[in-house]
C-alpha cells in the first residue's frame, strides 16, 4: 500500500473529475526549490480558490492587526505618545542651545552692572581724600564701560538666539504650512486633513524612540497572539527553543510568505544542526511561537540543514473533510491512483495505493480508527478488480449492511481466519511462481488479471485473533505467523493487508508483525509505549507520540502516519458518515460495478472461498449463508416470516401495521430501506411488492387485516395469523 499525495502520471478522466474540488483547493508547489525561477510566488496566486482564501486571511490579519494597534495605544509605544514625544523634541530643537548663551550673557551683564553700582556707591561717599576720590572715579568709569559692554553682549546674544530660533521654527513649520496650503488648494478640506495626518505621522516618527531609547518591534510577538511571522520572530524562536546557540544562525533562503491561511519560509540552519534536530524540538519551537504543536509542519528539502517551516494561523485539523468519493458510482484505479485516506496539515489529500505494502492502524476507543477502515472500504468498493475480504473481530453489526458487496465477511471466528490465511499463503506461493516464470520481482498493473486480481484482506480488531491467552488463543500463534508472512511479501503479488486494533499492545501486535507492515498509522493512544508499539521503538522519543493527541471529538481521526514514501507525517482521516449510509452507498455502487463485469461476490469463481467451502462445507462470500458473517447453515437463521412475527410481538398490540413492518425490515435488510431520493409515493408500493414476493418465495400466505392505531385504522397483519402461517410452513 503506497501513500502518495498526488495522482499518478497517467491521465484518468474519471479520477480527475472525482477530486476536481480538492485539486483546485489543495495543490502541491509546482517548484520545490525556493530559489527557482519564481521563488517568491506562492501557490495561492494560481487559483481562484487561492485568491478567495487569501482574501479571507487578509481580513483575519486586518482584524488582528487592528486589535494589536488598539492594545499598543495604551503603552508608551502608542501613537499618541509618539506624537507627543515628537512635538516635544521638535520644540526642543527649535529652542536650540542659544538659550544657554543668552543666559551666560545675561549673567555677565548682571554681574557687571552690580560691579558698576558698587563702584559708584564707593565714589559717592563723602569725606574721601582727593587722591582716593580720583581712584574711585577711575574704578567707576571702568565698571560703567564693562557694564555697558556686557549689556550690549547680552542684547546681541538675545537677538541672535531669536533669529536662529525663528529660522529653525520656519524650517519646522514651513513644510507643514506648505503641505496644508497645497492640500487645501488642491483638494480642499480633505487635503487639509491629509496634510494634518502627514504632519502628525512625521511627529510620530520623530517620537518613535522612547525616552529610554526603546523602539517598538515584534521581538516578543507570537503567531498565537495574531502577529505576523517575521525573520526576527523565527530567529528568536529558534534560540528560545534551544535549537541554535549564540554562535549559530538561521539563514533565510526565502522571505516569509503567506501561503493561504498559513506562513511559509524556507530556511537553512548552521552549526551542524539537522532537520531531525529541529523536529525533536518541535514542542519548544511551537511554544516559542505561541501555537499548539500540530499547527506547525517541518519538512526537509533535500539536505540535512535545509527545511521548510509552515505555520498555520488556525487549527489545520479543526474541520472535518469529507471523502471525495462519497456519492459517486464511477470506478477508481486503486492500484495506480490510490484511494483517498486522509489529509495532512497543509491540506493535501493523502492517497493510499493498493500496490506496495500493508497498513497497520491502531488507536484507543473512539479515536477514529474505524474511520480509517471506512475510507479504505469506500475506495476499495469502487475498484471492481479488488476482492474485499473482511474479518470483523469486534463482532458487531457495523459491516452487516455491506456484506453483499464483500467477497468474504466473517465475524469473530479465529478458526475461520486461520483456515483462510492458510489458503491465502498457498495463493501467495502460486502468484510468486508466476512472477518467477515471468522473470519479474513484483506485480504490475498489466499482470493483475494473470495473477488473479487484487486481494485486500482487512482484519478489524486484531486482539480477537492474536492474543494467546484469549478465548481462542490456540489459533493465535499460527495466525500471527501467517499474517507476518503475508504482510512481508504479499503486496508484491497483489495481496495487501489492512490490520486494525484498539488495543495496541505487544501481545496484540508482536514486533515481527509490526515490522512487516511498512505503513503504520497510530491514532490517539493512552501511553507513549502504546504509540511505539505501532510506530516503532523510539518513535515517541523522536517527537512522534500519538499519546499526546488530546482526547476530544475534535481530534478523532488524527494520528501519526509513517510510510516509506512520506516518512512521519501527522494526518487526519477523511470523514465518512457511516450512520447516514455513506459506506452502504459506496458498497452498493461497487456491487453494481462488479456486476457489470461479472465479478460480483457469488456470481464468479473465487478460488479462495471455493477452497474454503470445499474444506469446511460453508462459503463466507457475501457474509455466508446468513449474510451476517456467521459460519452456520442458513436454515438456522430467521426468515422474513420470523422477522414479521418478532416485529408484531414487539408492538404489544397483537398485530402489526405495514408501516411498522417496513420500518423494522429496513434495519434487517437494505432492500427494505428507503432510498436517499425515493419519494414516499414510490417507496410504499415498492416495498409492498418486495414483501409479497418474499412471502410467496417462502410458500406462505398471510391474510391482510385492519389494525387499530389510535384514531387510525391502517392495513397490516394479526400476530395469530403470522404464527399460524409459520406453523403451516414448517
């Protein structure tokens, strides 16, 4: 079973039509080399849906950016604070340093004037001798000259300061005045508003740096807070996560681009750091970016130090994606193109081709394991070359509704599985000898008919068959050995196993069996050891631990998938609405496709079931004689008359209306169920004719009677008449 993310190279119009919607929405990059001819052109620019998604992402980013802007306004990095600082700094620049020069000159003038006043007071004293009087006169004249000179210097400094301030003020106000005048002249009031906004923006730019020298940046920004992913953010996150050290660096091979509703960047890490080293720090890196781990995807790009970092803005698995094959009746090519199985983080549909290796699926109860099996069944039904053989270890009625479309259907019968596997092992040897005679090592699509078609063997709930201490533990060892042998080489000859269990323990999935299943899918489990039981020893330690998946309805179908083609990837299974009949519709469509080429179960030779019937006396084609996967003779199973008696007994009225009979039989036989587009006017006559034909085939005749249901008196049958007919038939 090969897992691919793109259809095969050979054109197939039917397949292209089926997945047209997905091909339009999800496309792998045309050029994987980020430095190719169009390194900066994201994929979303090439499709209409991509532009639509981009518009949605742009609206989301705008909303988040506005919210961040509002939060920022309350801090010192807010634009009001920046404008205020810009105005103050502009005013300070206009004031200049001349104020200190004027102050010095004023101080000198004041000191000189005080010296003059002191000299004059000393000169004006009486009774001073003549010579002393002359000396004091000289001192006063000298102080007067100094005071006059200091005052002149002060007036000059003040004049020069006013002139320079006026020039700087003009330089600061002239652009504003010019912009305002130009705006008002050209546009009027809107122009004036624009000019004012430009002036305020200029002041905000001048006040961008705080008084402590800090500048607003995104060094503490996180994607989880709605911030854009930037080079600085990535570099900080790699350092905070301990991936790189101070002497190492992240080299950006492309700028950060928006890829739909996610961020994408191609980077190179230095200092002998490998892609695996980065993956082991996925939790820490996600924490540094402020997101859950599953919103981030890391992929290597051909070198150990080259990787692409993809970060979703929201939960990539938060919405269920329906299987694109639901509702179609066209055949598919499971060998070449594959079957839709799930989708990865980047939205790409994962296709499983029934050609190369077997698949092991495991998960706790209600983890989505059954949905993976349902997806495989939906696709396999639509390839009429596949013989689908299902062994249901749970033993519930989950698959009874599609039994007619199954080449083998058995419920909870380890002995029958062992008999079956022995014959399949012989079939494996027969096919191998054909390839040996042809001189080839593995089957090709051209050789499928010669080999006998594709055999898809599904074993749901391994614990029923492989636990030695179980009720039928005497068969467990042989069953495990045969399953391991078939899983190892069966896919090469067209025999593929799909094994599933909700009990991922070593005694349920022995290491030899797990090792021969090259494809493994671990849904949510209870412990890291249980995850390793499926994915391999040490996988949880490397970051691939399905026990970390939260236990909630939103995570059903999520798990770690590993194959030789994909490596380890996190994926979620596609949605199949089993309860509303999606699986049954696919089974009926597949049955019609097989009938068209005369390969329907029971209508053609089946070497495996024919051999089993020869050995056991019972064929389990289409669920065996009972149609319910029980290996017993048909005579021991209730017929239509028995079901009518049971339905009449259940009413407690001693009779049964036609509507009650039809509703009861719809749960027993799909032919009595109402079709998805069938009108009531057509449904009742069809089912009535079918019921009469079945009773005629049993050779019984039950008289129709009128029954009482409230105020209404519908037609139906009395319980006494039904039991009398039963006694007469026997």
